[in-house]
């Protein structure tokens, strides 16, 4: 009996030892700043306590790992360290206390489950890629103290529905409740979302401003915009319609990269060059009109536009092409329409001469009036640009009035030639 009792006691002692070891492992702690302690409980809840600055880490390299489900940051902590919570995909809500002044690079990068974040009132800078890849994030409010928002801070946050900036902020604004972040001094829209309405005071759409905003279906670019920066709408796979106004002079590379739902595009006469990869991978694109001022087309600008059936060039001199401009385009099936008398020039030009069907044709883009009015065709609609709140009339080729009003986008029943009167001035367009 004594022997059995000793064995039982030994087994109990071993089990207690194991349980004690498990409990120690389940609750972890350490330093993440000279005066900051982190504690992770057995349920994945992380708490940071102390004062001063956090340490920075490599991507996914923080000591608490990437499986945390919540984080509590105490008052007194002055920054959020580099990549501190990167790829913590189970985080859904974060409150950043008012003591924090800096959100450093990549802090919440790849936190796909993050839906809400409260940015403390003392935050002055938001580092590069700070919230990049937070695909579940729904809204962002920028407090008044923020002076710097770095590149790709909100890149690839495809579900965002609203941006707002505190009215007391001196560097950024969201004028007119436009659901965007605008750099006030330069009138550059730096971040937008699916509900953004671009104000007519914006002159530039910044790099990656709407990148991978997959919920964006359409956007109206006002005729105040002169520059559209690299990647502005890249990866907007749901974008079905966009009109580039005749005010745009600079159209940089990658602007519509991967916008596979676009079906038509008119590049206005004001644009002088098409940047590299501008329409790369726009597989749904069927027709493109290129304005008369374009002198060069960058590398892979139309690469993998596999659905392209009509490319209309308004410029009489074939633009110079970079590498792989039309790779993936069926140059046997796609019709290249060029100005009258220019067929031979295109047939002998590098890249352009690879098209089997090069034909002269009447432009589907209307004349530019003396008051800067432009009438174009996009997605089967007649689009009037350059003026606001004016009378628009659309007539069939036989003279019948089809529309009268002040809309700047008019749908027409069938393809054909139409006459559009804007404030009494006629413009002829071809809808194809």
C-alpha cells in the first residue's frame, strides 16, 4: 500500500510540475522599450505598459508574434515601434492613446482583420506603410496634430468607406466632406476611398491615392486636375468608368494598372505622353482613344489588354513606343484607326506596324470649343467637360432632339453620329 501511495504522489507531483510549466509559458512578458513592458496572456491579449519610446522590429519580428487578438497601449507610451504589430491578422480594433506622437513604419502593415482604429490627438506623423494592407479597415479620422503622412500609409485598404480630417489640422483637410485626405498647400488628393467625391479645387491626384480600392466603381475627375500621379488608380479591379478631363497634362505610369473592369478609355488631347504600365492588365478594355498630343508611349503601357478590339489614334505622327507596349494585345483582331493620310506612317513605324488592321477613320472624339469645352465618348455615354451648369442638347444625325438638360453624361440608344450643342455651340461625336 505504501508503495502504491508513493507512486500516486509522484505522479501528482509530476502533473503539478507540468501544469506549472504550462501556466508559465501561457503568460509571457518582456521589454519593448527601455521603460516599457509587454505582457501577453494565454488568450492572446497583449498589454503594453510604461513610458517613453518603443523599440522597433523587423517585419513580423516582434517578440509577441502575430497571433495576438487585442492590444492595450497605456498612456505614457510616446510612439508605436517599427513593424510592432505587422501581420497581426486577428486584431480588429485598436485605440492609440493621446500620449503617442509617432506611428512608425509598417506598424499595422498586413493587419487584414483590423476594422477600426482610433488615432490619438497627439499623433504628429504616420509613417510609410503604417496601415498598408489593412483590407478590413472601414474608416479613418486624422486628428489636428498630424503634420506628416508618408508614402503608402493607407495603401491597399480596399474596404475604406470614409476619410476625414479634423478641421483644425493645418496641413491636411477633407474639404466639403469629400471622404479623402488632401494636402492643403498643394491641393493634392493623397488618399481616397470608394465614397470619395473629388473637389473641383484639387489639382493633383497623388501617387497610389486610390490604389487597390477594389470597392471603387466609378469616379469623376474634375477639370481642375492637371496631374495624375503614378499608380493613382492601380489595382481598382471594380472600376468600370472614369473620364480623364481635358485639363490633365501629366498622366504618369501605372495609373490604371490592373483595372480589369474598365471597358473604354479616352486619353484627351492635353496629355503629351502615356507613362509605362498605364493600362497594363486592363483585360476588359475594348476601346481606347489616344489624343492628338501624345508623342510617346511608355513600356508595357497596353500590355495584357487582351480584350482590346479598337485603338484610335488622333495624332498624325506615330508616337515613339517603349518596350513590350502591346504584348498580349491581339494585333490581328484589334483595329488600329488613324487619321486620314497617316496609314502608311503607322504601317512603317515600330510597334504600330505590327497591327494587321490599320485603317483611316473619323474620330469619335468631338471638337474642342473656343471656351475649352470638350465632348468625348466613354462607356457608351456622351461626356461633356470643361464647363458646369450649362445647357446640353443631343441630336441624332437626322436632326431629332434626343436630350435637353444640364447633365454632363448622356446615354444614347444606339451607336452612330450625334451632334451635341453646349451653350449653343455644336460638337460632333461618333459613338461606337
